[in-house]
C-alpha cells in the first residue's frame, strides 16, 4: 500500500467512509501512523509496470515490451508502407522512404535506424548514430534533426527530444511528446506531429500515427545506470548509519566508492545501528574510505572532498508503506515542482511583454500628440500629470504583476510599482529573464526575436513618453535610482560584433556546409559594412551637403554585402529589407548570438542614418522607398514569422489551465472595454438595420469565454 503526501501543503490524501477524497494534516511525510488506514491506497499493477523496464516506469498503456532501451530500431508505418528517415542536416525535416515491406529495409540503411536512449523520467530519445543527431519535435508541428552531438550530451533541460512510447494495440505503438502533447505522425513524404493536441492516453484514431518497430539485432543490452554521482557534494541531512549515543553506529571506514554504493544498494546498516532503513543515497569520503547511508537524499550540499551517491528516483510521487518502514520514491520533488512553478511565472511574464509594449506605444503616441480619447464612457483629455500617470500605471499593471512574481523581493528595489522612471529598465530586465527559457526550448526563438525587434526601437517610444510627462510635471529626473545587478542583465541591448561571434560547429556539417558557411560569411560582411557606415556618418561635416563623395563611399561599403544578398547597394532601405532574409535564416537555425548582433546593429545604424537625413540631405539619395520585390518579400516573411510566434505563445497561454483568468490580469481594461463595445455595436448593427444603444447583454456575451478574449488580443498584436 502507498500513501500520497503533498510536500507543499504538508498534507496526506485520504478517503473517508463516504468515499470522499479529503486531506489529513498538516503532517510530515514520516509521521503517518500504521493505524491510519484511510490514508493508504493500493497501486494497481496495471497502472504502472516496471518488471521489463529497469529504472523506468511507463504510464498505463505505454509499452516497453519488447525491451526498447539501448536497442537500434526503425519505425515503420503500415498504412503508408514507409520507414521514418533522417536527413543529415541540422533542423532538416524527417522524411519517409519509398514504399516497401516492413522486413525489406536494407542492412546498410542506417538513415532509418535510431538508437533508443534513456533520457530519464520514463522517456526516451531517438538517436541516429550515423549522423550523431537526435530526433526533435518542434513547436511548428515538425519533426527535425538536432545539431550534431554525442549520445550522452543531450542537455537535461531540453524537452523537444523526449518521447513516451504508447501501446496502441495490435502490435503498433505511438510516439508521444509530453511537452507538446502531440503524437508523431507520418504523411506521404515527411514525418510531422499531429496538428491537434492529444493526451498520451487519448490517442488519435487514424493510421498515420501508428508504427511498428523493427529491431536491428539485439542491441548491446546496455542497462541504464541507476545511480547518480556528485563530486564535492554530500547528501543533506543526517545519515541513518550514525547514532551519537551508540559507539559502533558510525558508518564504515576503509571502503572503496563501489563498496559504499553496494552497501546502499543492499540497504545495509552497521552492526551497532538498530533501525532498518531503505537507502536512497550515500556520502563517500575518498580520503578515509568512510561511508554513510541516508534514507532520503533529495538534495546535496557542497563540501570539498566527499562524493554524494544518489539512487535514481522512480517517476511518480509515492511513499511506499512497509509496516514501520517508509520508503520515499519521488518523481517530482520540491525542486522539480518549484522549477515548474518558475516556468509558469516566466511564461506569464513572456506573455505580458508584447502586451505592455503595445500599450506603451499607444500611450506614447496619444500623450505626445495631446489627442483626446474615449475613456470609461467619457472623452479623456491628456494634460493632467497625476491623471495621466494613473492611466500609465493602469496600462503597465499587468506587466508589473507578472514581473514581481518572477523577481520576488528584488522587484520592489529595482522595479517598484507606480514609479514610471523604472519602466524602460524593467522591460529590459523582463526580456533578459525570459531569454534562458528560449534557450531551453520553452519559448520559440521567433518570439524573442519579435520582442527584440520592438525593443530595438523602443527608445523612440520611451523618449516621446518621458518628454511629455516631464513637460507636464516640470520634473527633470527620470533615471532609475537603483541599477540592476548582473543576474538581471544580458547582452540583448549591447552593440555586438558579429565577426567575433563563434560559429556553432554543429551548424556547419555535411550537406548544409556551403549554405551555412555562406550565411555566416554574409553576417561578417554585414558587420564590416556596418562599421564602415558608422565611420562615414562620424566623418560627416556641413560641407558634405554639396559633396557626393559620401554617397559613393557608402555604396562601396555595401556593394560586397549586396552581391551576397542580391540587394541594391545604392539604396540603403533596400539593404535593410533584404537583410531580414539573413536574420530569418539565423532564426530558423537557432543562432541566437548572431541574431542579437544583426538585430541590434541594424537598428542602431538605421536610427543613426535617419537622424542625419535632415542635416545632410545628400543622404536622401540612399534612402529611396522604391525597393526590389525580393527585399519586400524577405521583410514580410521575417515579420510574419515573429508575429505568428507571438500569437502562438499568447494563444497557448490563454488555452492553458487557468490561462483565461491570468490573461485578464494582463489586459488593459480600458482598451478591452472599448473593443467590446465596438464589437457589440457591429454585431447589433448586423442584426438590425437600426443602430441603437449597445446592450449590456451583448457586452456580457463578449466578456465570457476565451474565444472573444483571443479575438481582442489577436487584434491588439496584429502589427506587432
């Protein structure tokens, strides 16, 4: 029997005599008495199976029979009569073979064979040993190959490469990504993910998601290592092999590390120790050979010298009750749950960023122009400093709420609420905070790129806003009082040198070698031309108004770039638009450092160039709006990719559990009410030829459900 204990609330789950699920507590996990029968549950043997899967627990319906881990296998779709196949190109789509029988795959066909790797938590990775790449499910419903890496080098934080194997009966299995909540699916030419999300235990009914497994021999039967080792660490807490009141209960000495681990594996105890325990970890001291065992080792702490040895934990939260002995097996301990909570906070912060940027952009334009706008059923007139400030705080309240959740106590120091001087700094902090989530694959890189493009020109919006507020208040102090520490800063806002950025070796492999090398060399050429252009602008004097030598020097600087990008080197606006194709390539390749360099450097030069136009009209020859169709196409494709990513992040958040209520905390209520009234009026006008007063019933209908809310957000960020 087992007991279910929640460490956050420190309560046990129990069932009363009316079959109601209630709680007992607060009570520590090791304080449950043997007489407490309402808190004990039996685990169905059909729910979790382990016997053929050492150290792995697969959910009910999942299959590890026949034995998969370490095997080299191929995946065959009987409906299409094709095998899944990898192409040796970074992020290239997985494809299908020609039609053939399930037993007809040739011995040398290693493009179609994958080593099944234990990636922890009951999941597996599919590694192609010929190419040195993992299979990856992206957030755009594609299955692609990762960059080249060793089998053991898959980062623990990556989730797109991890799958459950689900038994779909009749000898067929499905591959399910828990992160995306989608199944792998084969179409006629490529391998993709299902368009619709499915829980692993509610698979689609079609044939395209069903595969049979073909084995290549019996593999090497590698057994997953059930132990973790942490040098210069020790298990936190007290070992059960030590009792200060008993002289001969003090661990063992003169052991090897393997002998210490074996004692934990066998749940041993020194002769003088009286209490039987199940060992979950050990601390070994190499200098003396001393060994101590622990009944729980959820965390380690630093100490020079010893080695912490920890048993790999099983993938679900249970406390197995054995009379007076309690064995703790944990899948997501407090650290994992805290990590999940932190991720949810980061996602909410990410969602708040495009919303607050749109709000601030609208507010800046209105206050700087002094335009009157509808507000709470009256015409709002800008010009009253305290009221304008109150309106500004309303438009940033949702963002600040999300930011404070992530920053904790630091937020009051570096991003105090209702202190408008900190807004720009806090938006930069938020952008830096979400970057690791992008690097870990939790947010699409195109989302961050879209945010960066907005921030690259945000100083224009911010300057207009601050000038208007300073004019109203007659206070000329806008700098934040506290500058953030390094943990809240990043290189997202610094001028970067693309020529000095390392080219990821995994991005210049085999078939895409020429294309990728060309992209990086174009990036270096862009950086060189950008530097020369800044030098030209720095050297400008008033005499340049009548001299065309500047134009010639500028064109010569950009000619090598345009040979590569097929742009018009005599028209800087055409160069800017064409360069988006280059940035889009890096975005698809995941080259974040080069992305930053191109976005930041392009925006800085464009802004500086435009600032010189009025003083040096000769530069107008280089700023013509007639551009090539290919350049416009590049800019449109780049902008569309970013906009889709922003919409996808917002919609996924809205549709997540509790997403609607969280989203409403971020919304600008004034703008939402205006949008509601407009839409209700349009609907009412369509229903009757006589347009009258908007009914409260119409507004109420718009207020309920995520569909109406999503329409508002989609309309809000349509130009983001």
